[in-house]
C-alpha cells in the first residue's frame, strides 16, 4: 500500500500573518519586490505565509529516542528511503559511553539532513523532579548536545511520555523549562493542541503526530491503520500538518526489514515535505508569527517581512508565501516559484558555525574569548565577556535563561560590537511556594556573536547549593518494600502496624535524586526482574489542621495499583481525586505500584497541607 495525500486535499488554507512572536525571539526585516501586469494588480496583491513550504500538504519526519548505537541501523534504513528525522538523545552518561566507542556517532546520525533533539540529561520522570532540575534536565542537555553535534537544537520528546501531574502547576513548570531552554517543537503526546497545559502560547509550539508500529518488530498492518487514522484526521492536521515515525531503535534483523517496508510505503510522495523536527518547528513558528507590509509603486510592490533570526529558531528554512488577488510576473530579492514566493534568510542571517561552553573561570574551546557568568545577588545575574586578543566580537547577543521560580523565562540583551563588556540583569519576582523551593538553583547564559564571518555560540551555567531544612517530601518519607503476592493492605495501612509482622522485604532501590513535592518516587527496583514487581510504599503524615482534604494521585487499576489509608482503600473519581478526613494524629498511606506515582494532598487548589513524617 502506497500512501497519498489525497485525503488531505482542501484541508489547509493559507496561514494568516500576525506579528505576534509570542516567545519574544529576535527579529529582523527583509525586503523584496514583486512586479505585476498592472497597477490595479499591484494594489490588489496580498502576501500570506503558507502553512508548509512550496505546495506541500504534509510534513513527514521520524522520531527516534535515547542514546543507542542501534540508531545507526535505523539511520541506514532511513537513508535508503530518503526519509529525514530527528534523533532525540537522552541520558548524557550513556551517550558518552556510546561516543567513547564511536566518536563520530552523532556526525553519522546527522548525515542525510537529520537533526539532534532533546530527551533530557538523565531521562527522568520530569513531573517527579523539582523545578530547578526540570530546567537543568533540558538546558544542560541542550548545551551538551549542541557542543557535541556542533548543530542547533529546538525540539524535544518527554521521557516516558510523562507530562500529567496531580496539580496544573507541575506540567506548567515542565513546559516553562522547555520554553526557557528554547524548545519550539515536539512529536509527542500533546498533539495536536494541548500545548496550553504546558503553558505554551498559541502559535508557539509545533507538534507532530507520531506513528509507532512497534520498536522491535514493526507491525505493518498496525502501521497502515495508524497512518490511515493520521491522514484522515483533517481537524488535527489543519492545526498541525505533520506525522512522524516513532520511537525506539530496538529493531531485530526482521524488524529492520519491516521498518524498511514501512518507510517504502511513505517515501517519495511529491505532496509531502520530508523534513527533520527542527526544520518543521522553525518553519511553523515563522509561518504563524511573521508580519508583512506592502508599499506600492506603480506595477511594483515592495514587501517588508518581519521574521525571526535563524539562530533563535534552531533551523534555517526558507519561508514560503502565496500571492493572493493577483499574479506576479517577476521577483527581485526572492524567488517566484509557480506563483508562490520562496524567501530564504537574508545574507549574514545564519545559524551558529561553532558551539562551545565556558567553565566557571570563563575558559572554553574558544581561545580568543572568555565568558564568566555569576549570580552576585538574589535577584541579579551578571555576564562578563572579554576578547583575549583585543579584536572585538560583533552582534553580541546575551540570552539569560531561568527556571520556573522566576517571572521571566528569558532575558535578552543585544550589545553590538564589544571587546569587553559586563552586563547585569534582574528578576523582580520569585515564586516562594513550597514546590519551588526544593533543589539546587540552576541558571544558564547563552552568548551569540559574529567574528570574521563566522557565527559563534558560547554557553555558561551556574548550579548552586539548595535551601536547607525544608519539610520532608512524601517521596523522602516513604518506606519501600517488595510487595508479597497477596499483601494484607488493610492491616499494613493501619497506623502503628509493624511492617515486620506482614513479612515485608525491603526493596533494593536505585535512588532517585531531586524529587519534588508532587510525587512519591523513592526509587526504582534494581535487578533484571524489577518490572515484574510491585512496590509497597508506606508514607505517614500528620494533618496541620482539622477538616477534609483532597488527594490527587494516579494509581492504574489495570496494573494492580492501589492506595490505602488507615485500613481503607481509596476510590478515585474521573479527575483522579478523592476526599478524605485524616485522623488527628499519625495517618498512614500504603501505596502499591511499580515506581513513580503522582501524589499531592491539596487544600482547595493549594499544595501540601500535611506534615510528612521521616522514615523510621
């Protein structure tokens, strides 16, 4: 079966053009002229950005997660079929192992027009992390990947596809971390338009629907069904006209053959734009956030386009326009292609050629410049750049990047030509709710500049010691055991009951660091059989006042997960909530699950209103 785009016909209208630029990226103006048969035609002509380049009806890409040498096998199959995609490399430690054996690993993956994307520094449950670590998981991953690949990154995929949490402020904090890092695209579970739950403004987050026929042995029948569903969902495609193959390079030898067959079904379609995720994200952001003005001079019209700098977007893709109301006969400063306008970025407007990262003393792989980033006062950050040979850098642009504790995601400072410069920025407000106080503060600085015709990007970052003596989190309070086959959950959940009387065995855990308030996640079972085991987690607490409270949690009954309180099983409503009245003294939760569990006790919409008791 060969897929066509006929099912997409008449779905896409031209994108209306507005100068919104909701993420505040740096912009520039570009001019070109179109000539028309008559003055009347010139007056009627309107320029509108196209939803995709040229006359394409669909963007087709691929999403491949994690840092594994088997991506090279997947890449080979993609190249045979002229398919492009993005390799989302997560877990820096494992990536370093892979690259120690094959230093050209990333370079090989990027051949054929592929790109690199973010999959976080350690591949955690992001909603389980505190806000500082959420930001660091993305930002430090971006720094490391851009330096290793010498290429820009603007896309991500969520570890474990995890974004839901028991209170809205938690996924909003994760989304903040994405935006502060510079993420504008994703082939992930938020498709086609749930980006508002991550806090993204409209027209700022390009998403692709992923099709996953199987990681080891792709099922071609399943692939056909999912592609059919994707192509027939006109409503979703009108919002996000993109589909992406997914998700893990775990293929057997037979699986690679099946993958080859699947790609052959979707290859060489003249109505599809074969792109990587970075390109799709960059194009969609520009197409939806570009403004156009016109100036008529007889038969000629000078158009001025306000568009985003490519080094902000993370990909350099020509922007395409339809010409409505009249037919242009020639163009100057742009290309006229089948009645449409192709506008490449202006000369000198380009992506960085070189990426580097400075240490705390300002030294980096760039011998001619130093960059020192400090945090001299609670609400003040300082950047100091100095050339070491007396020759200035040009077009210096600082981007200060912040976690969700603060009021601004990014503060930009444009400084022109500089030999030596010191710049301070300030944040006027910091969130002081308990959720934002855990963890080690982390901040990043991005310096973009030109020198001798090359564009450079130099990073610096800061990680500080965290606040001491904070209240114990539910995760830190949890005592963890391997669940017996038939545990006495009513008995174990009674306050004061001795776990030793129920034949509970302490679990061997891989400790999870930097957990936030909104989760119970003391660790994961180690060993080959951990996926077949349930944990029993005992969490004790005292209420800080009398009255009813609300627990929001996410036990999956299909997986045999349960939560018991003081001898009674809790039954959750459709919103994953249950109300309860705690005892005046010690209360005990017993949680049966496989690992992380979203878990938050609320008073109204407020966060934790109980005192968790330390492990005994």
